[in-house]
């Protein structure tokens, strides 16, 4: 017979004001299996916890029910108290008579009766509770960082500097990401590359960081502390050990007119190329889709010029499996292209560029070597219109959210333009100015007050070309929405920041969730901002939502601290709230029929196939097994199981039925 | 190919050359038309300005009649009529309240079996590459195609692909040898029904259209809407008065330029009915 | 949101409850005003009309109905095509016109536009189709703009674009049940 102790908390007035706690305690004392029942003003206080500890010892309790607040608040408190008194903590449960009862009902007899009902159901459950023991999992102390932009770089360095190994995977030929493309950074106007490249070099030189560029993660299996990642290292077509990065091959390549990805299509590159001068690693790759040799079987000019004979046309992609304990996803974002905007000309006007293209125009390493020249004819634009919220905050275009970074970089663009073209005029069409970072609003004010950028509050309806000018039709909503028409030489669209094209596939490969805009989802928007719903996988940077550099770096360091915390132990302890497929004596072994419906249902890929064999090794049957390291205890498999062979520890079917039956029993 | 036809009021009066040219090119392109019997006015821009249900009732009467005649595809050359009929069709098929009210009040029933097509939808089907090869003449002019509003907007009615830069008319005129130029006023409003009440505004809006067309080097403006035509053609003197400039660029219905390529005479295509001389086109196209 | 009776009685309440058009969606970006071909002639730009409807008080509702703007809207759908919040502004204008007519709040400068619509509809009521001569004559009588476009008439006639006799009559009089007092949305 169970010996259960019931402890009813008043929570000061929170519960006692509407529920007669003494009556609840007395009513529960009468229930079968209840050996002790008492009410107290603050059960979570030290004296309150002592009541529980002492009762366990004195009354020899086999189970504890604390009728108080939500288990989200104090379950750990009371379970710890029980453990201290020698009771298995999983024999202690909470009955929520505060959020579910006292807070939502007036003081009345019925309220007290409801509280009693709630406690009764939990007592019924505790009668069926079994002692459970935390699960121990070993930890592989190597982190996989996916994406070599500033967030990935920062996370990799922080983890490596804490003494752990890091594998950094970047899909482009060089690390650096979007930050390497930027001219100068707000609000301090320091050169983006100048502050980034030391970090890039540090990554390359760090003894604990293994860098794979031109590589992609294809799949991820395993669970927290014990992942296996499959990485495809695309063939660079060069022998990196022999290559000195001299660039002879790049000069030799006869294909010169490929739009440069790094310059956002404003410049060109050859088929064998190093994306930008400060690239890390500073060694070329052959773009096989453009290379004449790979297309026609002839050319090999680069090979003939290479002084170290490093060109390898016969190189194959290499697929490797690596074992890692944690994964940091830092794959970044991209911006909409101007072709997305019907009313701004579907990208058909050369002098209507995106913000990222304008960064390249401003950048000293860009196609114009830092001089502001417009793409169509290379003329210096005397009138530039900047249009913010191009695509952002536009539900009609499917993007409701604010891209967050555009207000600031547009102010920066206008300011840098004015610094470079003194007699030029800059106009910014805006809806709201969102400058909420440190020194941000001051920066925008500086653009307006010191650099005389004309800010016009209104959205631009249309942009079209007329006689070599770009006509911008807007309105000034602060002047009665009077239409404003500006004949500009160039237009810069602050196009919305959007998820990368491959984001969905990557999320599916990693088993992490993503929102309808294909940004990866954090576990909790406030309290778990860098964790995903999959244990051991963390987020950093703009793959979660558009972010500026300080925020990406901050988030990357936060993620790194999570990873380092995970790596601080040799074993992981996890709550034993996991599903279990039953096992029983031969000849049945398990009631599982091996249909594996659970496998398709499991969102965490936690269901494995287990071959049950007799002692002499003959196969009896193949049944499901839940990997406790992966299982998140959601219970989906339990609902799917046709033969009722799976149960969720701590929330077994028997326990649930007992609760429901108790509720309806008179 | 057989189509139902709803000409609409303008095509019988102020824009009769549009209908005349359509009827003239039809046999050469293998087009046959069956007119909606006893058709009434669609209500144009006035009915919906005053009462919504009424603005649906007028085209609904036409649609009901078309359905009775079992016209599967109904071509509506006038862009304004097209818009009113297409909006009515959507209202009748998607808005149960309006449908029931019209049924109760006027015993109008329409089940939605009649497709409503613009003139461009029809021409794009019949002017195939084969037809284009056999044309007796080619209309080798630099032109701008002017869609105005109602052929493209509202997009949920017209289902046009590139609402700010449609290409349907361009594709058609290319097949008869014309060179459509990119320009900036393709889908801007001409002032529509303000022709009589706000002539100055029409002059201003049309001035921008003509200006841009001339600026791009166009020799003709191609239209598929009687309102656009009469505002750009009949109101030319007002436009010139408002802008203080002279414009000689002729405005042609798409059916007229196709007629040229098919070898029809200017008289057959109603060219004499224009206010702005079409001599520059006629003299060099013959 | 719509539980408040006062809310229902405002124009935005009517727009929402009858047509599902939610003027609260407007965040005043001004894109409609920026692209409107008639904006320069309007007394209140379209986005201002939306703003006044959002305030929901009698004064602004009345000002909106008395505005010149609602009669200048060309229903060209440029605004709604580009509206980031997908507000059907031409439909809003339709409703405002009906309501302005019903409450007899027509802007003095818009009387001739209303006269045009009425002449147009009267003509089609009489003849089933538009007879331009009949309509123009009625319009001229209603507005006393006797000399407007007088010079156009003979040219139109010579070009065969004016018909002196109306087309054969098609009766659609049964459809003309709408009254100023009971405008349906």
C-alpha cells in the first residue's frame, strides 16, 4: 500500500484567498494511500520544505504530492527536497491549484472542490509512480560550426579558446560571409574588413580549429553530445598543400566575365578564382560549371601556368563523417534582389541597386575601388535616393517582419555617399526609423543634421527610368501625403533580409525547426534564444532572424558559452522523461510488432531498429527501440503505437488513465 | 475559333473603329463571334461609383444571357467592360451574399460557366508563329504598348503575370513585325471616365503618356481600350493645351495594326475615324 | 473589437463589418498617395482619408464624406495593387461615395461629377445602353456646362462617332431599384 504525503500550500494569499486550503488537506487525508496531509503558508520556504523532508522520514512516505503552483515554478525545488530526504525525486509530483484554480476562480465552495479534484488526480497518478533515474550520456568535446560568417567565426573562436576542438564548415571558397562584403560599419564607421580579417586569420591559424571551406554539411545523425555529421568537401580542383596562392592561374584563365558573387554581380571573376584579396584560405577554386575544361574538355591554361603544379582536374568531392558533441548553426541570411520588385522595375534598371550592391560600390575592394560610380555608365551620381523597407514590412509581398538592419545601414550609406560625393544630394524614403542600438539614433541624427541627408517620410510607389534618370515617385506623409517626384541618378533599395535559399533543406537535415520565413527557430524567444528545440544544436547570427554585427557577435558568444557549458562535463545528465518500448520474457520479447509507425512519427529521429536475438544468435524479430539520448519525451510515438508497446516514463498510459478515472470517480 | 462577343456601348459609338477593325480581321484569323443577344450597358465607371450591388447587377444580366446562349468563352474588347464583367463574375461565384441578393431581387442566375477574355487573350491564341509567317505585310514600326489600368488591374481579376510591366501585347505585336519599346507609362492611368468632367486632369495624365512615348522614339501607341484611345486621340487638343506641346503620334487599336499586317485597307480598319492623323502609319505601311 | 456599438456606427466599423476591409491595417506609409494619378488634384490624399477613418469620430467621418477626393478617385487600382497591407482602397472609395450620396454630403466641386454619373445611369436606364448624345445633353442641363466640348460634336458626327438616334431599346429598368437612401454595400 502506498504511503503518500500531501502538502497543500497557501502561497500566501495567492491560493488561500479563494481556496480553503485546510479543507483541501483534510479531504485528501481521507483518500486511500494518503498517509499524511497538511497545509502550510509557504511550502517553498525553508520551513515548508522541512515539513516535507521530516514527513518523508517520520511517516515513511513512498510518494509526495505538493498542491501549489505550476510545476514549471517549483517542481525542481520539491523534488530536490524529496531527494535530500532519501525519496526518489520522481515520486514527487505537483498539483497545480494556483494557475489552474485559485487565480482563475472566485472564492467559493466550488473553487475548493475543484482544488480537491486536482489534488486527487495527482494522488492517483503518484500511486502509480515508479522511481526513475537520470540518464547519463557521454560527450564528444568537439563542436561543429556551420557557416563561416562573423557569427560562425566568433562562435568557433570562443569555443576553441575555451580549449575545445572546433570544425568550421563554410560553403563558399572563403570564410568572412557578408561582413567581408561591407564597406564600413555603423555606428562607428570603422572599416569592416579591417576589423574582420584579423578574426579570419585567427581562425585559420588556430590549432584547435579545423576549417573546411567549399564544403557543406549533408546530414546529421546522433544526439546531444554524440552527433555524427556528414560533410561534403567539394572538389576545389587544386592541391591545397602545393598551392602557394600566387594567383598565376587566376590571371591565366581565359573566362573572365563571370559575375562575381562577392561583388553582388557588379564585378566579374574568372572560372578559377579567389573570391577577394583577403580571402581565408587565400587559395583558388575552380568553378566547374563555368570552367572551359570541364565544359568542353579543352583549355587547361591555368594548369600550364601553375608554378607548383597544384591544379587537379581529376579531384573528386570528398565526403567525411565527423563526430561532434554540439552543433552551432550560423548560416546567415541573404537579401532580396531588385528583380523581386515589380513597382521598382523588376531589376531591369541597372542603376537601381540593392543595399549590399551599394556596399560593394562603396568598398575600397569593390568594382569601383571605392569611388561612388553608378553601374550603367560609370558616372558619379549626383542625386541618390535610398528606399528603406524594400520588401520588409510588406505583407502583400509575403514579408511582414522588419529586417532590422536597413534603417542603420541606409543612414550609413547616405552618410558615406555624402562623404565621397560632396556636392551630391542624398534622399532617404522611410516609414519609421528604427535605430535602437547603442549610439544608433545619434548616428541617424548625424546623417540628417551634419551630412544633410534629406529624410522623407513615405513609401515609394514607383521607380522608372526616363532619359537616363531614375524617376522616384514617393509622397511626403508629413506634408499631407503630398506626392514627391525625384529625378535621381541612382536608387538604392534597402531590400529585405531573407533566409538563405538552402535554409529549409539544412533545417531538415539537422532536424531543427524553422518559421514560415525559413529562419531557424529558437527554443524560446526570450529565455532560450540561442538554443534550438533539438538538444545540442545552437543558433548564432542572422540564420535565426536578420541581425546586425554586434548582435550576431553577441549571440555567437552566447552560443559558444552554451557549447562550452555542455562540454564542461564528461557525461550529460538528462531527465528520464523518455519513451520506452517494452521488453518482456521470451518467447514474446516485446509486444512491439515492428511496424515502425513510431519511426515515421518521431520528430527527433529517436526511434531505432533493434534486432532481438536468442542466445545462440538467431534473429527473433526486429523491434523499435527509443534512443534515450535523442528522445525529447513528446509522446508522439506513444499515440502512434498500434500495439500499445511504447510508454512515456513518468507519464505512462497507466498514470494518465488513473488521473482521468479519478476525476470522474465519485 | 468561335467566341462569344460583348461589344459594349463605346464600340458602337465613339470607338466604333475598334469593333470595325475587329470584325474586319476576324475572318482572316479564323475567328467567329456570336454576340450576346439584347445586351445592356455594363455600368462602366458610374454604376460602381454609386452602388455596388447595382454595379454587379448590370454585368450579371449580361453574363446570365451569355450563359443562356451557352457561350463558353466571351471576349470583351473594351477594357472597362471586361473589368466590370470579370469583377461581377468573381462576385457572383465567390460572394454568396451578393449572388443570393441578385437572385432574390432580380432573378438573375449565373453559374460561372462563361470564361471572360480580353482581346489580348484571344489574339494571343490565334496569332501563332505560322500565321505570322504567312502575313502579307509586316508592321515594322517602333511602337509602345499602352495597357492603362483595367487590362492589368486589379491583379486578382486579371491574373496578369507582371502587373507593372505586362508583356502580352508586346508579344502579339512582335509576331506581326513591330518593335515594342520599353517605356515607363505602360500601366499608368489615362484619366478614364474623367474625359468629360475633368478634361484638364485627363490632359495632364495623357500628356505624361504621350511625352514618354515620343521620348522613347515610338511611332505609334498601341491600345486595347476605347477609353485610353479616346483620351489619347480625341482629347489630343486638350492634352496639347495642358502640356503646351504638339504631339503627332497616332494611337492605334491593336486590332488595327493587326489589320495592317493582314493587308486590310485603312478604310476597312476605320482609320479615318481617328482625330489624330494616321497618315504616317498608313503611308509607310501600305 | 467590434463589440462596441459606437464602433459599428463609424465608417470604418461599417467597412469592416460589411466588407471585411480593415482600415486599421493601414500604417500610413503613403504609397497610395505617392502613386495616385489624381492625388495632385485631391483635397485629402488617399492615405489621409485612411487615417481619418482610423480615428473613428464623427467629425472626421463627415470630413471624409464631404471630401473632393472620393469623387476624384479614378478606380485605376494603382494604390491597391501596390498597397503593402493589401487594402482595397478603390472599394473603400466606392463605399464612401455611396455613403456621401446617401447623406447628401457631396463636395460642391464634385457636383458635376455626380451629375455625370447620374446622367450616365439615367441614359442606360432609358435605353439599356449608353447613348452618348442623350447623356451629354442631360449632363449639360444638369451642370449648365453648355459650351463645353461644343466644337467636338460636329467632328464626332462627321467621323460617325455620334449617333443621333439611340440604339434599339433593351429594358433593364427592373435593375434600377437602388435609391440614394438605401445604398447597399
